[in-house]
């Protein structure tokens, strides 16, 4: 049994970490840092609630610490935990700069500690199904991949740190890590990045929309997009290849279920109804054929089960530090491409 402490009990800590850890065999939710309020104590009466990271690190039984706080605190808190001899999971993004992220990886290596980033959406059932299509070559040579993560928030969210001018704020650092992770898992490192990171809402002061294109050999492109002004949702995933196309309109249900606290007592969490499955289109003997592709039974507990097994020496870490650094590198390339209005080569 691995004792786990969670720093932060906002949306991320409450919905996407504490609930998942509490339901993962072999992990014990031992302590939560909530600076104010009583929500953590009310939801988890058998878990110790403390008011700061120092109090949590004073609990010697805690082996793994989760950083689920505002982005500009990720690096300093992760550094503090590594120096205290703990393994660390950092909620995305890893840090606010690639340099910070590299320093954390090097520190963890020197101290012999595990460090990784919470890329839970690679455990979405629809992504898992699409990943299988790519690996099996069902669509032939892939020429285009599109992924959209849209919201509709025409008004700024009052009091939200992501809407303020602070390091790591804005939609690029909020949502792009998920989309970049998917592209890198499917296709590896790009040759170049072209991006448009912008402000679309009149009252916004940090980016609230982006289009990021990853360039791959043979004309293949991965297009990652998000906006806060999508009253009508674009398709979640689009794959186009020489042998067919795959379209998936809706999102994996795990995020919305976790936000609402709807945790299945038995079975996987990410079961999708048939009507929400993606559609594969192929042409066979000149005839267009469409068939629904079942989403895999995605389960965010699989992420933490892998971290558990990696700590115990039973498995390789799924989200490696090198992969986390590559995601950060793409984020910085996108920023530079947008500000300089040019394509940035991976070799720059």
C-alpha cells in the first residue's frame, strides 16, 4: 500500500486526483492540503487534512505527492517534494517553462525519485480505440489528424487564476498538453510546429484560443485546436488516411462524470453508449462503407495503477519524464511560432 498526499483541493485535486486515487487499489489517500474550507474533510473523513505543503511533507508515511495547484506553483512545489524524498505526480502542465521542467527532471534523477505528469486523457476510451486503428494500419497512411477541445464561455470566469496575467495562465497551457500528448503518442516527435495562439473574447487578457499544427514527414499534419467560443462543438477527433477516415464527435464521459462525482461502484468508468461511438468510413470495391467503432473501456484509474506499479518496480512508467519534457517543448515552440508568426523547426 502506497500512502498518497494531494496538494490542492480545487477542481483538479477534488475531481481528477483525490477521487481517482481513492478508488485505485494499492493506493491510500492519506492526506490532502486544502488551505481553506472543510470540503476535503467532509468528503474524506478518514483522510488527514492539512493547510500547507510543509504539514503534508511532515507526514513521513506519505511516499507519493500529487501537485494539483495553480500552474505557476507546480515547479516550486514539485521541487520541495522531491527534496523531501517523495515521488511526484504533477498535474499538467509540467511547469510554466521548459527550463523549469528540465530542472525538475534532473533533480528527480539525482535524488532517485519518480516524477511524471498527469496525462489522464490518454486513458480516454475513444483515444484508446483510435490508437488501435492507427497501430493496426486500418486507415492506411495517415495524412491528417485533428483534435478539438472546445468550450463555450463567452464571459470570463470570475476569480479564475487562469483568466489572469500570471505565468502558465491561458488556454494553451490549460488544454493543449492533452492534445499534444495525444499527437506525440500516436505519431512521435514532429519536424516543426506552426501555431496561432490568440485572444478572441473582448474582455480576455490571456489567450483563450489556439490552432497548433505539428508537421510530420510525407505531408502528414496533426492539427490541435481549442476555443472558449464554441457554441457548437467541433468533432473531438478526426483521422484521415489513404485507406479511410475516422470521425468521433463527442467526448469520453469520464471528465464530466468526475466533475459531478458520478463514480461507478463496479466496472470501468469510461463506458460510452453506442450512439456516441466514432465512425470509420472506408471504400470497398467503390462502395462507401461506414461502421461504428466501439470506444475502449477507458479508465483513469489505469494512470494511477501504472504510477503505483512503477514505484514498486513492477512496470515501466507510461508518462516518462522525457515525454513530459517533449510536451513542454511543443508548448514553447507554439508560443514562439505564434509570437514570431513563423514555423519553428524542432532542431531550432
